[in-house]
C-alpha cells in the first residue's frame, strides 16, 4: 500500500527523531562533547538543512492535518533545530555550516 502524504511526512519526522536521538547518545557517551563529535554534529546539520525546510512547509500547508497534529509536528521540527543548535553551541560550531 502506498502511504499517504501525511503518513510519509510522519515517517520522515520519525526518522529525523531517531537520527537525532542516536546522535545525542553517541555525542554524550562516545565523544565526550569534544572535537571527535564535530563530524556527527555537522552531518546532523546537513540532514536538518536538507529535510527541515521542506517538512516545515509541508506541515504548515497540509489541510488534512488536525490543528493539534500540525502544532505537534511543528514543535518536533523546532525541538530538532533547538537540540542541534545546543550541540553546536557546546562544540563552538557555527550554526550556518
């Protein structure tokens, strides 16, 4: 069965959350928030920059989403961005990279 657009966007958001969660575990346990973490954080920024703008536009424009679902999905994207910015700040990485 082909997923609907809403199902597809939720799957993408789930993948984004999974990636972010895995990155957080790696960064906090294996990297000790030092220079070895930089490639992981920069990679996560690239993923965010590639996916988030389109996801944000889609969620805002999707007329089939209930208002509370739209709010939750936008909050998820905002949390992803803020979490990434927090890691970048800890490592002294410029957010525009």
